[in-house]
């Protein structure tokens, strides 16, 4: 039987925290490809990696020859690979994340992947470091390198899921789970449902004000999360 619901997870501050390793990897990769130390950084939360990188280049008055991001992305992925053990030691899967992914993976009506501003390779490495990749079909996810704008990633993931699973995930059959107002906006703009978790810098009030259907303080109540996912299935 084909799945009826597509669940798309944000990664950073929703499923994992890097414990500062992510910032250090970014700075090292930036220095490697530009020859300049990282002095400033563009806003991160809920945005895509190419946009963050271009704005960070602008803040350093560095021109972008269009090829530099690919070099940066490769250096960033190598940095995560080289520091995987440190990532495990300093970072963590957020409370309830493993249990939530395991519970959803046991539900044959659900297929789950990611919708993230990360590059595909960095996303894979970070999730694998905490054993979370085994519960996610990363081939049907959408990544920052697929489109600059987060809302545009939703139809990309839907299309990939449809091709693989021969089922449509229109409207509320897609659920985004994330920690920022930008995650909420991405869901609402594509008529998906959204479950927001206040595990990043935005509060439950901030996420509710952004229009989230459901807001949790964290992922520790697996039963409540499952109820939110199943409680408003399309007829």
C-alpha cells in the first residue's frame, strides 16, 4: 500500500544540534575557499545555504564568481566528515528526535524525509553522525542547493516522493516539522500542514504567531506528535 502522508523534517535545531562544530566547520571552509577569515555571518535560521553564503560574501566585500559556492560546499562536507567523531561528542540528537523518527518509520502510511537549507551532502553526514539517516529517505528530500527559497523546496520534495512512491502528497498530505517562522511560511505557502517545535531561538509564541497549526516545546512527547500528525488527515 502506498503511503498517504509525507513528513518533511528540518534538521538543525529541530532534529540535531552540532554543539558549535557546525560554525567551526563553516568558518574553516569559508577561509579555505576565500583566503579570508570569517568575520561576519549572515542570518542562518530557516534559510538556504547558498543564500547565506552569498550574503556572507557580500559582508566581507568578496565578489562571487558563481563557482565559489560549489567549492565551499565541498569543503564544508569534508569538514563534517573529518570531524564526525567530534560532532558526536559535542553535538546531539535533540530530545525525542530518535523516538519520533522511529515511531514514524514504523507507520506504513507515512514516508519521511527532510526539507532543509543544508546541502545534500552536509545534511547526510550530520544525520548519519547521530544515526538518524536510517529512518529517513534522503533521496526524496529537498535541499538548499535545489532552490534559494525555502517555500520552493516543498513542491520539489513532493515531486520526488510522488515519483518514488506513486502517490500524491498535495495539500495537507504533506507535513513540515521545523523550528523557525520560515519553516512555517514554507508550509503555509504550499498548503501543507506544519508542526513547529520551539527548540531553536524562536519561542512557542513566535511560532504560533507565524501561523503554525501545532506548536510543541520540543519532541519529547511522541504520542502528542503522532496525534498531531494523524489528527487532521485529509479525507
